[in-house]
C-alpha cells in the first residue's frame, strides 16, 4: 500500500498524461484498489503441429517448470497449411511468486525496459522475446543453455494485472459484471510496473552498448 510519504514525495516517473498523485492517493485510501499480478501467460506459437510443436512444448516446460497446454487454430489457413482446431501453440499460465520471478527474468532481456504500446486499458502488458536462450536462469547466473536438438524459439508473454475482487467476473458460481472503474487503466499499469519492477518506459527499443 502506498503510504502518505510516498504520495507527498512523488518520485520521477515516465508515465504520461496521468495525475500520479491522485492514483497513489486512490491506492493508499483502499487496499482493494491497488493492482497486483494476477497471472503471466507464456504463448509459444509454432503455426504447425507435429515434431516442431513437441519441441516448443519442451522449451515452454523448461522455462516455466509447468506442463503446457495446447492452443488450437480458430480457422483454417490454406496458405500456411493450418487446419481449424489443429494444435499450433504451447501455452502455460503462471501465478504467484513464480509469475513475479518470471517477469524479472524476462525484463533482463529488455534491459528493464517496456514499450508504451505494450500496455492496454484493461490491465494487460504484452511482451515478445525473440529467442528463449536470451532468458537468464532462475538463479540469474548465466542464460538458458542452447540445446541443438530443440533449436531456438521466440515466444510472447502477457502480464495480467487486476485489483482484488476481480474474480467475481470470472468465477464459475455467482458470476457478476464489474464496473468500469474496476479495470486497471493504462496509466495505472505503467505506474505499477515502474514502481514494482523499476522498469523504464520507452517509445522505442534502441540497442544499448555497455
């Protein structure tokens, strides 16, 4: 929870077009208003089934230590030899500390930067990784080792932010609609990621040399 001191002494921020003081005051006034990490979804799409998808699933399991499920094609695409309902991607959902630790590993590959366009107005943050071997190991000592039998895969991750009580919308029993103010705005998501993970918000990912 944001304290009164945090509200009065607002640190430098790159969040645009938002009253940061009001946002922090809102979070401090009611703990049910403060965002939190709901889940992190890894989606490694191969666009095809068979051996390549099995290798992709192995990579996802290696990165997350969870057994992935398979995503199916919503429609047939003749040009890419994709059939409707064919398995074409490996998906894993992480929650809790495991999700937070994975976010920290992913941010290492971007030099702790996130593009402004990665955020939407519903509490989602989307990132793309070109090569899975760019990720550091869980102990942050060295990167994931390259396995020639598996190859190299890129994947997307989606970070879902929500307020406490949001599950009312998604639970199986006694499901109810929620008000618009229950959704996390783009500015709130940017501020949360900036404060919790010390990320730098940028317009463009420029290569840095150290």
